[in-house]
């Protein structure tokens, strides 16, 4: 669960969270570290060398949800992502997609992944990234990406934002991946 569990989707709040994160300090070095909500302890963010990953919205759990009801939940989550992408496209121009195919294929193989992809996979953030950048930001340019994620069929959908001070490009495929 995330610190956003139980909150209704609010595009304006989610976009404000992205805006606030644009000016957040990003660690220059060090391993990724999770931050919990001070009240619930649930996941509120992960900071690592040059990046910040945070949940923007979490759906209700889908245990026991099947068929039409599950399809409606998925369509609703995809509509939330589309609303945020549309809002950021209006600000920054058309996004590009960064595939998570290679990181997902490399997970569990022992083949190292660069950050922030290692953390995305560790957090079950397998959704392709809708990315913008470089964006001028203080103190340095930033790249921003959104993704819709679900770790398994019963788990909630989670919309995340990734902010980084490094270009976002899909890791290269290794022989056999």
C-alpha cells in the first residue's frame, strides 16, 4: 500500500505533487531509501542517486474483483493516467514512451539494472513510462515520467511519478534478454 491509499483521484492534486517534486532536492549519491507517511508509515516516496519516485494515486484493492467490474477499474485507472498525461503534454509538449520491457525481462536474472530502473522494478512499477524532458528546473534540468502500475491481478493500480536529473532512456537489451 501507498500513502495515497483510500484517496479519491484528484488530477489537480497529482499535478501539484509533480510540480512540487520538480524543485525537490535529489540525492547526489547513495542507495535508494524509502520514505513513509508520518501517520500511517505507508510508502510515500523513494529517493535515490539522482531520482525521486512517488505515488500519486492508488486504487482500491481488486481481491475478488473479476470480469466487467475489474475491466471498469482498469479503464478508470487508465483514464486517470491519460488525464495527467494530457495535462503535462499541454505544459511541456508531447511525451515520449520509455518501455519497461527490458527492465522487466532482466528482473530476477542477476543482470544489473541502472537506477532508477532498478528501483522501479523493486517497487513493482512495471508500466511503461510517459516521459518529458529535459525540463528547465532549478538547480538543474529534470526529466519527469508517469506510469500506471499493478503488481498482480488482485493488487491495486498505482499511478507514480518519477523525477530525475538524468536522461530517461530504456536500458539496453543484453544478449539472451
